[in-house]
C-alpha cells in the first residue's frame, strides 16, 4: 500500500465517521429520547438562581457538612422540608438532603456533644449578580466534631 492510498483511505474513514455522527444527531432530533438516541435535554435547562445544602452550623455560626460530626442527638428525627422554609422557593436536590439526614440518623448517639443546628444553607444570585445567603433551621441538636 502506498502512502497516498493510505491517506485516501484515512480520509474515507473520517468521512464515514462524520456521516455516522451527523446521522446520530439527526436521529436523536427526530426520535427525541428513544433509546439509543437522545438530545440530552437534561443539560438544556436554564441556570438556577439559587442553590442549597443541608449543613451543620455550630454555636459560632461556622457551617460544615453534617458528616463533619458524629454522636448526633436530636429531639426528633431530622426530616428536611424545604417548603417549610421562609426563603422557599429555592433549588435543592432531594436525595442530597436525604443522604445528609441519613448520615445524622446513622451516626446518632454518644456523649459530649456541642449545640449544632441543622440548616438549609441557601445561596441566592440576584438579577445583577450579587450573592446573598440565608439559613433555614431544620433541627436543633447536639453533636461531636469528628
């Protein structure tokens, strides 16, 4: 095989690859989200202007992930309910909140805890880009820093 013939063949493979990609994109648009085609519209949603995380706030106001604490003791089970917050509506991810609540439940019990509030820490981005934060108390507990 000569070099010129090899380059021509490589060009044919590139053309075939481009044709396959273009065909996939067209089929995805026509079929929308029928396997194995997709338009990946999960990435097309508009940007959120808020975000939140279930966090632990110590008596000095320092925020940390709930996993930074153990030996949790709360008067009742921690059940995040974002709609109960005065700052609602804000963006939250239910399974992240559930995982944080499960951490607290799985690491309950023990002695020597300090007062800790479980809060929805909320970030809001204003129309002009300014960032404000708000905390919504979910539970008042005691816990020991790990």
